[in-house]
C-alpha cells in the first residue's frame, strides 16, 4: 500500500512539473536581417544575450533561426564586417524577429 501511495505521489509531482519543463524547453525564433533599403544582410552574425545566450548566422536572404529560446528580455546584436547594431527585444509570444540595420 505504501509503495502505491509513493508511486502515486511521484507521478502527481511529475504531472505538476510538466508545464515548467515545457517553458524551459523554449521556442524557435526565426527572423530576417535587412538594411535600410530592404536589402538582405547575408552572412551576418545574430547574437541574443539575456536569460540565455544564442548565436546564429544569416543565410544569403538574411534569414536566421535560433532554437530553444526561453522567454525574456534580450539584447540582440547584429554584426557584419565592421558594422554592429544592437536592439533590445522581449521574447514572449512572437516567434518572428525581423531586424532592420542602418547599413
């Protein structure tokens, strides 16, 4: 009887923790880096610094993808050659992050 009760309590505890595990897994963020004229910024580095740190590179069309991003406020740095620009963003609901740089 005690073993069944202990097993039941362990299973209930795991069920209660599932929403926390789901949040910790994070989400996939996609986006595009473009210049002021709308030109794609290929081979640019995109770095998110905040609750966790993530880095991605843009492809030839300026698109990038970062996986398992947890919610929070991030400083996003876009770098290409000697050009660097920073943005502050809140990652909450939107999985899309389009960035327009000054160069």
